[in-house]
C-alpha cells in the first residue's frame, strides 16, 4: 500500500521485484500529469518553486519559519477539498508531527527537496514511467480522490488504463480531505476490504 510518493515507490518495487509483490493498493499515487489537460495553478507553482535551485531552499526556510500550526493549515488547504472537515484530533496530530520534524532543522527541508526533485525527475519521463507500469504483474487497486488537486483524477484513470492485461481498478469513493502525509485514512477499512 502506498500513498502519493509511496504509491510511486510501490509501483517501482512491483515492477523491479515482481515476485515480492502480490497486489497493490495505491492511494492517490504520484503519477505523471502529462496526459492531463489541466493543472491546479497553486500546485503547479509550488512544484515549480521546489524544482528551482535556490528558490526551493528559500521556500522550505520560509515554511519552517511559519511554525507548525500555520504549516499544517497551509498543507491542509492545499491538499484537502474542505480542510474544515478534517477532525481536530487529526489536525493536532499533524501539528505535533510538524513540531517533531522541526527539531531536525534544515536537514529535513533539504531531504524533502531532494526526494521531491527525484520524484519529479522520474514523473516527467512519462514514457519510462508507463513502460514501468506495463511491467507490473500484480493487480492494483487505485484509490483516488475525485477532487484531488495534486494527483488529478484523469491521471489516475490513465494509470488504470495502462495496466494492460492486469487488473487495474480505480475506486473513486471519496474526496480526499486529509493531508498527503497522513498514513491512517478513515477509509482504510473500506480500502482493505475492497476486492479487486
């Protein structure tokens, strides 16, 4: 099971080590948006800023100065359809996690940028990405938020169509209202019990 970048990593593992992966559950997996006509302008601007040398680092330092509460509020506003629906205990858990991460200092921002840039470098090579997907033998369930700003529904549908000869099913049951960094989804029970 992988969410966002973890979804990409799960697919890469399934393609590289097919005997080790029996099935996949991909929750809003990071996939190329090259087959998508529309990009969310805020998401495009944010990822472009991450990619630029100097600008990405400055953005990470600015975000760190905003403090855990504002950082969480900004992230939820970007990643959620309706951030007001996120339960207060989930918001508090994110704030606590943000406080813990701040203890790591600048290394956290540097590592985040390195991971983000590495992922983007792989996703812009969309032909290579889809060749990787064609090599996946395991069936996959794609759980996709219908209004997700970061991973467009059209991109998830393109991924599902690429799984030639395999069972790639898309499950559009919810609109993602939680941060991309949260690993415990309220829909986990329904995701895990779904047959594909």
